[in-house]
């Protein structure tokens, strides 16, 4: 069935719309960017004979309408499961499905079956592999923030503790806002325990930095900026609410724990007085590569995606280091330049690997560009009532927003639509 078959009857049109709605829902749930989802649904509509299908993505739903040559329009509304989680395997499988639809390799029935199989088979890693990947990333962030080897190991251990406590609270039905508060407080308490057991200031800071920065909705901020730049204002506004609530919960958790155990203690002086130092270039690149590999697994990436994720982390780290240490640029500008290069190369490479650019961008961003020290300094100084908290947190948010702006610009710069007059994805 396709455009060449002529106008679809109402039953056929409804079936195509159901396929498009379900595909869009699955792509958003896997973490695909909004612009890519809209392009994919347009491909499905055109391929299966509905070039006049109107596609609108709002905050939590997909709205489809087909009114071409009909007395009454066909309208479909699909609530979405979109959230902050990323599933790189599912995202890649759905991307390839859209490619096969675009190249007329499969019809509607087979596309429906493929989505069923993706639902059943996509989550190939057990929970502990994902947690191990996150723990590995936490250890590398701790080192990148100037922490010690002991601090890196402890950061990984605390990450596991924080993750499992959150999973237990979610099973009890506690809202996410309170779970984040509890987890943030647990990180501060873990830092105190480390200090009482003889941990140095750098060890404590590395442990806390890694876990606090991974609790921030970094990827949501990046997605928010991407949507705002691409013109999806309602979705960007919805993400803004989620980001504000997540940051509020994190700040509240740190403030409560800090007010109880930081103020007026020797630990307070250690916590906010620590001096961060950058890793040497080669060690920084190694940490970025290992962290990107860990994040690829943490986000459900298949083994074949790990080398590409490592390459993305190395690329982002190299550009960021050159811009900051060689060219003397500020952190936001160096991160912006790294994000532009990462987005461009990921778009170019994704068309050849048949994976969405997001599957390469995410490991690169998390492995090399997260604003760890600023997050730590801002939160700890706020909890202790020391000046400079707002400046540090503001710097972290500006740097994070620069990632989103840079990735979008890189996507456009690396797309074949600009370079060769073709779409920026294989469709």
C-alpha cells in the first residue's frame, strides 16, 4: 500500500494513522528528539498514501488529522510515554524501521509486526548492567572533577546505593520529586560518612560531584533547548516544568541534609573549600572514553554502539580541552564548540551506521561535557549559606544550555540536507 495506490479508504487511512501514532509514541519513549519524530511520522504518512496528514506534537500527546478529500476529517490523539530516560537500542531499532519504510522495503502489516518485536526484544540488558554502566560513568566524572582514585570507586558505590534506593521508593509509589530529594540528601550523608572515615577533601568532593551531577536533568535541559530552537514551543515549555521541579527537588534535598549536618562543622569547610583541578589531557581523554562507554550501556546501548559512543566521548573531550586549555575559551564557549562538532559528526556518522545521531550525541555529552564542578560548588555553597552559589549554578545551567544549542547547530551543519540537498537522516 502506498501513494501510488490512489486515495485510501477510511479503514486503510485509520490503520496508517494508528501505525504513525504508535511509532511516534515508541520513538518518544525511547528518547528520540522531537524533530526526528515529526520527520519519521511524515515519512510514514507519505510512504503509505497520506501526504496530507497533519502532524502536531504537543506536551504529552501526538495529534494526527487527515482531511484531504473527505467530508469529515479523520482525527487521532495518542497520549505519549515521553520522559527523560533514553533507550539507545530501541531508538536505533525504530530508526532502522523508519529507514525500511522510507525505502519501500516493508508494508504496513510488517511495520506493525516489527514494532511488536521491538517492544518484546529491545531491552536486552538486565537492570544491573545499566546500573554498572552508570556507576562507571560516575567514577569517570569523579576523576574529571579532580577527585582521587578512591573517590572514583566510592562515587561508583554511592551511585549504586542511590539508584537502588530510588528503585525501592518508586515501587512504593512515592512521587519522583520526593525520591530525588531523598537521593540528594543521601549523597550528602555519604560524603559525610566518607569524611568521617578519613577521606580527603578531593575524595569527598569527587564522590558528591559525580552523583549530584548525574541527578540533575542534564539531558532534559539539552532536549528543552533543542525543542525551543527547533520551534516546538509547547514541548519545550512542558520540559521546562519538569526541569524546574527536578532541580528544585535536588536543591531541597541538599539544603535539608546540609542544614542538618554541614552548618558549623569541620566537614562544611572541607565540602565547600575544596579546589578542583583538571586532569592531564591524556587522562582526561581516557576518562571521557570510559565514561562514554559506561553511559552507552547505562542507556541500553547494544555492544555494537559502544565503540561509536567511545569515539563520540573522545571527540567531545578533545575539542573541549583544546578550546578551553589551548585557545583559552570560557567553559560555556568551549562546551558549545565541542557540542557543535559532536552534533555535526554524529549526524554524518549516523547516516552511515544507520543509527540516529542522538545515539552518538548522548554518550559524547555525558562522557565529556557535563558541568560537574559548578554543580557541586553551587549546591554545597547553597546548603552552607556561603556566597557564590547562584553564580556557580547559573554557570552550570548556561553550560548545559550551550550543549543543546551546539548539538542542534551541529545537526544542521552535518546534515546532508545542507551539504548535499538531501534530508539530514537516511529517510
